[in-house]
C-alpha cells in the first residue's frame, strides 16, 4: 500500500498537460479525482514515473447545455453533476447514477472524466455514456479528435485513447423531453462496485415504446451497450413478454467474472433483474 | 437546605455508577489529537517493511538481498539466517506453539514474512522489499481443514514433524495440533440413542477478521547507553508483551518498557506478538536507533490475528414435546500455519464448553481437534481464543434447527429449556458455574417489546402473499438468546503463558482531593478513562472529572493482563472498586481522628464520612485527603494511596435476548434488516451511554460477519477477502437502526455487580442475523446454510428451494 516514486506535475492548460503526456509517453498518467488511480498506485499495479494532476485546468470544469446538446468537462465532479439543475431537467439519469457512486466524500472529488476514461469496467458512467451514445473528446499532440463511447472500450483498463492523449470533455444529445430513465445498481455496500447494474432510457408514444437504450455495468470486461435488448423494447407496450425478451437479450451479452460478489451465473442473473427493474422504473417515469 | 436534594446534588456531581457521563477521551479523538503508534516520531528513526511470500506453501531455495541492499537509504535486510544466531527466527506463541518470525526454509501461508527491510523512510523500505529476490519451489497447499489429517496430506510443519507430543497432549497426525474434550461422551451418545427426536448439523463459522481502524504496529527503541529497550505498540496486553519480550530476548524485564499509546480498536487483533515487533526490536538493538514498523491494511487482513474458522458438528437429543435431553458436539478447528491462539493453558479451545448456552441440558459432550493449514495464524480476534462466539452460534443455530423439526416456535423452545432463575448459581453439564441470570424475564421483555406475536402473524400473511404472487419478498424473524462467559479470569483456571489472569489498580489521592488511578488494562476505544473513574467516584466520593486514569505504560502501571475478552470491567473494574475501598477504609480512620469519634460512629454518605445521627459533623473526602498529607495522625502513615490486585472468584455470565427481522428479496438475495432489538443484561451498568455504544459497535460487527465477511483461500492458497475491495466492512448505510434495551441481574461475586458487555453483541448478534435469514425460508424446509448470508448465497438458497430462477 506504499506507491513507488513519481514526479508530480500540475499543468494549468490542456496544451501543457498534453505536452507533458507526450514528453513522457508511456511513463505518465493523468490524475483526476484519483479514486481509481491512487489505489492502483498504492498496490503498485500502476507505477507511473510522472503523475499529471489536471485539477488546475479550469477549462475542464464546465457543464454546457445548449438546447438538447450537452457538453461536460472532464473535471466536473459527481457532486457537480448531482447539483446541476440543467442536467436534472434534461438528463436526470446522470444525477441518479452519480448518487449511486460511492459516498459524498468520494463524489466531491471523483470526476466524470476519470470515471469514463480509465476503462475500469466497475465504473458506472461508461455504460450511461454508451446508452446515451455520447462522444468523448480527446486531446493529443496532433490536436483533438472524437470517439464514440460505444467504440472507446477495448478491455478492462484498455481503451482507444492513445497514451499521449487526454480526455477533455464528453458530448451528447439529451434524450427528448418526457423520456423515462433509471439506473438500477446492486452492490454489497456503499463504495462497492456493482454486482451488476443497468441503465435504461426510453420514450413512449402513447402506450408504445418509441425508443429505448440500455447499458450494463460490471458484467463484462467493458461496459456494455445492450443493443438487442434495447431493440426488443421498441414498438412494444413494454408488456411482460417484451421485458422478458429484453432481459434475455441483455443477459446474453454479459460475461462477468466470478468474484466475491458471486459466481458468473449469479451476476448475469442479477444483470437481468436490474434490466427488468430499470425498464419498469423508466416506464413509470416516462410520459 | 433540603437534605434529600443536597444528597442528590452531591451524587450527580460525582458522575459515578449509572451516569451517562460523556467520554473524556473524545475531546482529543474528535479533534484528531489522539496519539497513536504511527504518530510517534523519534530522532533518527528508521522504518521497517516486509518482503512477503506470494505463495501459500513453498520451499525457499534461496534469498538474494543484493538488489534490495543496493537501494540508497536501505540500512539492513534481515532474513531467518540473520535471526538464527540470536535464536529469534522462531518465537513462542501464546498457545504453546512456535511461529516463524521470518520464514525458515519454508513459507506456510500467503503473505508470510520472509525478509525485513530497514530503511531511512517508509517508501524506500517498500521499494527495497520489492527487490528482495526469493527463489521458491511451490508445494501443494492445504486449505481444506477436513483434508488436513488425510494420509496423503502435505506435511506443513517440518520444524515440529518429529514432535508428536504437543502443548496440549499427543498429536495424531503431522498436521494435528491438539485434541481436547470435556463432558460425558458416552452419556451424550446414550441420550441421542434414547431420544424421541434428534437433529444434527455441521455448522461452519467462517474465517473473518475484525479489521480495526488502526492496523498493528510498533516503534522499538534501544538505548545503548542505559541498556533499556522501549517498545511503543498496539498492544492489548502491554505487561504480557514485556514479560514475553524479556523471556525471548533475555533482556532483564526491568530494562524493558512497553507502552501502549492510544489504540484505534483491538478486538483481539492486537493481543498477539507479531513478527514486525520482533524484527523492529532486533533491528533497533543492532542499529541503536529507533525502528518503526506499521502494517498496511492488506498486511493486517492477511497476516495478523483472524477470528473463527470453526467447523462444528452439533447433535441435540430431545423429547417430542421439546425438552432437550443431551448435546454432542465435535469441532474441527482450523488454526492456520501456526497455533497462535491466546487460550488459557488448560483450554486449547478456550471456553468452547460454554456451548450448552442458556439451556438446562442434563448431559453434554464437546470435543475439539485443532489442525494446521496453509493459512495465516491467529484465532485470537473477536474473543475467539475463548471460542464463546462460536459456541453461542452453534447452540443458537441448533436450537432453531430443533424447533423446525419439532414444528415449535423457536422462542417457545428456548423458554422451555432455559435455566430457571432459581437454579442459579447453576453448574452446567460441562462444568461451568453460571453466577446469575434471569433468562425468562429477559426473553419475556424482548418478546413483548417487539410484539413477537404480531410479527409472527405478519409473517404468516407475508407467506400467503408470497404464495399468491403478490410479493417477491420473504420475511424472517431471528431469535437468539446467548449466555456469555467473560472476565478471565480466576487464576486457578486462566493464564496467559503461565501468567495468572488477575488485574490491578493503583490509586493515589492528591492533597487537594483529586486523584490518579493506574490500571493493568488498556483501552482501545472502550472508554476506560471515563468508566473506571466513575467506579472510583462512587467508591471514594471524588467526582469522576477529578480522577485521572492512566493505562498502558509498564513503567508506571501496575501489572495486569490487559484488555480483551470483555475482562476489563469484571477484573480490573473489580480491582478498582477494591482499591477504592481500601482508600475509603483509611479515610474513615482519618475522619474519625479529625472528628474525634470512634470509627464505628461514622457512616459513609456519597462523598463524606459523617457522624451517625449528626450529619452536620462530617469530613468530606477532599478534607480528608488534605488532612492525610498535612497532619500527623497517630498510628497512621501519611498519604492516601492504595493498590489492589484482584483475582476474581469466578467468571461472569452476561446474557441477552436479540430479535432481528429481515426482508429477503428472493430474486436478488438482497436481505434488508428491517429491525434489530437487543436486550443486554450485563449486571450493574456503569455508564449506560457507553454500554449502548459498545452494543451498537458489536452489533455492526455481527451484521458484517453474518451477512458478508469471509476470508477464504483458493486451492493453491491465495487469500480471498484480503483487502477492503472484497472484505465486507459495512458503512452507516448498511447498518440498521439498533434498538437497545436491558435488564439488570448483578453478578453476585463482583464488588459492584458488573459483568462486562463489550463482546456480547458480537456473540449474540451473529446467531440472531443468521436465524432470521434461515427463518425466512423455514416453511420451505430449510434447516441450515453456511454464513456469510451475502446476496448470492441467499439467492442460491432461494433457488435451491425453487423460489427463484
């Protein structure tokens, strides 16, 4: 629980941070809230020679809402996501999910950028960004580029981000007014990763489901966008058969590891229950 | 002035027995001003860290220190080879075994200490620990206690392979530690053979760890000028550590000073002597500078004293109408790689023979076989050297299993078999003399408080609703009634390494009427500085706030056996009262002189001696204290001091009735604790607020153990649950509202009637939770499942019963 030695940098601009990353390519890591990275360093599973703390980069701390277009800076904390009235109005699943991340002390420091960028399948926001079809903005030595959240994750802790790039913001289109959403997470205790969790956003047209998108957390080595499960709901009245079909489709794409939360079979089962309950809750909230 | 009001005011001013006085310790703890081991900083201090084994069982082929020694700032790297010339590569355990300080030729559990690095700072030490090159030859690991004594089981302890006479009698196998038994086996078997009804279950109490907020650590400082070794450490028994340190280092005991500063929770995790202490002391003796060693969380969870790991096969015999006629129990005890328990010499399974519990069982037998496995040593924490918790879990689960078989309400079955009030003092079939109890009154109060009948009626409705498909939740009601055995203890029965388990208190009254008391115990959060001052306040009439309590420094405190096993109040609390009475006896003589009356003409009144029938003629304790220092009183020595070493005549037997209600979501296994009612009878209550706090804490531990904690090992000996990523430590969110209650049945042999309470909720809480979970499925035929009752295991139970898919 004692980290190796490292040099500490505290840039004040994205350019400066990217310059440091590029200058120490492969030996530098970005420190945001630190809730994933610092434990990894204490376990010596991560031993960066350079730690680039981005908390003083002011440009990464804003939440921009213009019409349905939302852009959230990488340094925005979970506490700030919870406090944002704009987000509560346009995309309440962010608040609901943030409230299920650890405890207030952690949410005061943990950032959205850190949560989605480091590729930990236990983190909650990646599945939400996938179901919202969000876009990640990455800055590197050659400028910035955009990557879909659905294309970003390759394996546990492996993403398409180049080691000289940093994630600077997240963009997405808010679901239409009247949508219903829910994030259902089963965990052993506050602060634990999910045994399984599911997020659902859907819209209703009368009694019929007009659109649906489902994301799954911690039931594979990446977050999962459950496309088939989502499609199984569209055009239905969200009757038992449709929900059951969505649950089965969602379970089919899970591949959880057996761990202290239970065997793989159980975690897949719980994923199904979370999907079912999230659909029900989202349905109730939709109008 | 109204005499009655005056007396009341004086009593309140004392803040003595029964007062919910605020904890005096909290002023510093809540302001971050405690002084823990890791706060100690001495000039020139170096830091220690261990290179540890990645394997559960392996032979050490070679160790190369060169790379570690080459790190700038590394002062020394110690291995077993360095300790051998000092005969310190093994140390005696408190259970009569020996334990490797640094692995000698073999490693026997994952994270075992292999080399000790001494460096100029903590970070350099950790860097160098990674660079100690050890070549291992992996050996088959033994992690299943049930296979420990198989013919082909791997030989773990090569160091004692020819020593088939253990500390507790003959060993049957190279992995066998001891067999111990108590009671009448033939009689118990006969009762089972003759019984109308019998039940049998194998009940495992899984390996857990108390995970105190502060981990273990020490600072060792050898002063080469005066030859004195000072050890600051997280020691629950500082005097015992001093004696052990003297015996193993050959440093005379007067040249060793052991200090326990503030301790952030002990729970038995800090009773034992650990490799880090020995290595730090050796390194300080060699280098002449202070050495600090403080373990991290993973080291704490994976190497220092665990709790439980008991596999208990219980059998009950009963009549068809629910009268228990006999108990037979055999235990397979997994002690890990070394037997590092801290039992009294006579009792290698502690007080497991309290396993007849609160019931009048005419004939009983228990036998325990201890075995070695490739797991961390310990078996000390959570009063587990005394094994009362395991015994209570076994009998309280077995009573519920019997109730199912008889189709009888579990509360009713308990009431039917309780030891009755008029039977106390009661001698159990396994030989304990229970001092006092009134179980029926306690149980009646508990059942009434929770409206047990209404709960059972609600449960019937819930079950019907479940069958109709109106709910997916099942309600469970857990009843547990425990009898504790604490206050170790009478020197004739109880010792640690041959040291009798008395305790002590020394009191000095200052001329201005305030006082200092020193005890042989050491608080780890129990609030001794608060409660022992209250005992004294009532005994000697000096306000608690004017009494300083000091513990934990062997140079100043009288010899004592420390704090664990809920023994401080029963033993040191008694010593405090007895020392107080000596003070009062002398004070009476002084008062008689001052008032010019015969001692027999005086009576004690709250804070003074007064002439019988003439309360205006009196001398307060404050006046007496001053007189004791400034007047030459014929026949009396000056000053006002006393010391008492108290050897209790018996243990004390606190008890309680706990009732837990849970709601189980059968589709996820998530179990919500709806309510938890805990009635504790710990005899005379010194500080109700502190008792309540201790009960809250112990119940939270019980929740953690019953519902989630599990330190297990995979087939090659890798520890699972060795970090807080996986080890279940509940937060306030998971912790239900505790409803506490009490009855008061004083101990007849304790000077103030107090019995001890710290561990009761852990003892009684676990079976209450477990019984509640089982009760939810009882109507579906469930008798027993193993803990922890975490989400997936509960779901698995529901699935096996066909309730979910």
